[in-house]
C-alpha cells in the first residue's frame, strides 16, 4: 500500500513539473523571440537554457524545486547588447556572428563576476541589503509588468480590444481562483487547478474558433520555425577564431565590460531576491543562498561559451511548483527540465506540431494567475497591516512607503525612454531608501545582553539568527530588544512557524513598545511574557 502511495506521489510530482513547463512554454518562446536578433534559433536556445539551467541549480541548491532559466529583463539586456554590437564599426565586417560572439562573451564574463562574488563570500552581505518591502515591491512590479504585457499582447491580435481572447483568458483565471478558494489546499483537484484551467480554457478557445472564428481570439503558440537542434547551439566551436581581431577594439572592450556588469547585476538581483524569498517560504529566512548564486554563476560562465542565454532563479516559476504542494523537493524540477528537453526533441527533431494545441490566450490567462500568486503573504501582510493596524503603525507605514516609492519609480520609468531599466532602477531605489531610513533612525543605547538585544533590522537579522541557532536556544528572547523593522519581525515570525509554533518569543519590561506591537500584529500566538529566574 505504501509502495503504491509512494509511486502515485512520484507520478503526481512529475506531472507538476510537466505542468510548470507547459505553463511557461509561451514565456520561454517569447524570450527566444526577443533574443532572436542575430540568428533564427532564439526559441530553441531559450528552452534549452531553462532545461539545462534548472538541472544545474538542482545540483547546488538546498531550496525546494528551484526553477532557473532566462528572465525577461536579462534577455532584453542581452538583445540590447546584440543590437548595439551590430552598430559598431569593428563588428560590421563580421556581421551577425561577431555581434553574437560579443553578447555570448558578456554572458560568460557576467558569470565570472558572479563567481568572484560567490567565492569571496560576499553573497550574504549583498543579500542583507534586500529588505522585505524592497523585495515585495520587486515582486509586485514584475507581476504587474507580466500581467500588462499579456493583456497588451492579446490586444495586438485585434485592431481594438481583443474581447474574445480576453474572455478565454478570463475563463482560465476564474476557474483557477475558483478552485483555489473553494477547495481544501493539498487535495488533488486543488493541486491540479492550473492544469484543469488550461484544459477548459483550451476547449473554450477551440469551440469558439470553430463556431465563430475571429482574429481577435489570437492564434495558438504554433510551431517553432527555422532551425535544427544542431544549429541551435552556436558555441565556441563554431566561432571564426581567425577573425576575432575585433575583440581588441576599444568600443568592443567597453561593450563587453558594461554588458557583463549589467547582466551580472540583473542575475544577482534576480537570484538573491528569489532564493531569499524561497528560503523564507521554507521557514529559513537566515539560510545561506551562496550555492544558488554559484550555480547561476557557473551556468552563465559555461552557457556563454555554448551560445545560450543568461540565467537566474525565477521566483514566479518556483512558486508555481510550491503552490501545487509537491511531495518531493527535487522531482518536479527534474521533471520540468526533462519535459523541456523532450519538447525540444519533438518540436525540432521530429517537427511535431504540438504547440498548435496551445492557445496564446490560455497561456496569457495562466501567466496572469501565476503573477498574482507570486505576491506572497508578506506583501499582502505589509499592505493590510500598514493600512489597517492600529499598532506598530510607524514601522509598517515606513515599509509601505518604501514599497510605494519603488512602484512609482517603475511606473514613471515605464512610460519614458528608459522603460527597459524600470524594474532594476526601482528595486535599487527601494534598497537605497531602506538604507537611508536605517542610517537616519535614532541610535538605541542598550546593554549588549542577549542574542537579540538592541535594534533588529534587515541588515543584521541574518547574523542574529545564525547566532541564535548556534546556541541551540528554545525561545527567542526579545526582552532587551528596543526596536525592530518589518523585515526582522517577519524573519522571527518565519522561525516560529517553521518550528510549528513550539518556539516562544519572550518580551519584558525593557522590550520596546514598537517591538511588542508589531509582533502582536504578526505572530500573537508565539508571544510570552519574560520572567527572570
């Protein structure tokens, strides 16, 4: 009986990985189309980058089912490097292949930069700068960008508003959220809600197309054109080594330097923020994320020489799997990669028209669902408590202002000439404002007694947590804690939840009023008055 149950769990986990791959096929192909500036093989390289990248991160990462692959922002940057390289006089002679080599070397050198950061143990120092309001703003901006992109993409199918395509996408959204909020989490129907939504949405699409065909329905994803698997990999073995003198040109060198630095920064932000959020979801907010960065660093270093795209951990894709509650920590991610590799073989090697049965409107609706679910409970908690809580208003509202500032910057940049940098600039602005607020806050003068004495904030909570775990304490003593911010409070809340609320939070007369109030809002069930022996 147990053997049959174990086998059914493995099959279910494999299905979850395959479903995640199916959901994101449209996104991967879209990324390939963006990167397809030099050769018509971008879609193949996007799928292969996601498949091999996820397998690589599985070997390094301690997280549950981390999905890795090309990210839209990195792919846009990669495409910009290609476009700019094609305009350089030193590269025009060599044409598209020379520009492709420059972009590929930028990917490789970005990996080298990340390797230096990882092996110099700077990962957790950089990670500590990422407060939860900044990460929440990043997730919100990415989610809204994805949703608006899907809606505008569907409206391109019609001269006005593509109501039929929007109706199909809305069907997927309504069914998915209807199942989510009507059924008990963990049941088979609950775990299969995205698959059920895709199937029903596809049936609605084909029925509509059959009885009332219209361009406003949008088409299916359709077959990948122009390339074989062998031609998709434009690695170093196909580079014209005798014609690489253009790499010594000063403009090319500056392009390599700036392109590598920007790609490294984008990968660093994506990977550290995603790995930190996944670790927090698992109740380990202080967990090391160095391995995840090293995995992506090695991936970019090698992938550049293979002609693949830059990679980083995807929070939205990883959370798609975690939302479906898999039993195993690795099987869905392995299944995800295997499915993509099989898809490449069927689509390119055998020329099977499988994607002709995957409507773009259905994929758009699914991505909207995933984008909404990417907004984790901490983001919702920040908004709800900051707007409605009567206690700890100062700490919560400060976090909300950081969030709103980042979103405002992203919106303003999105409508200007620098729209492609909106997400990165907004996130960096949120980090800078968080640091500024920390530096301007009044210093607390308290005796240095206990692991959590003094002031707790996003920069030091990780080191405090590691000291606490090393001492094998059974309770979290905040009796000498004078101040705390939202990030530190959430870290303490995550620890108590991971310990099934067996870990008590001790507060006393010397505990700051703000500390007691914010914890009463976040985790009242774990608070306990401090008693001296």
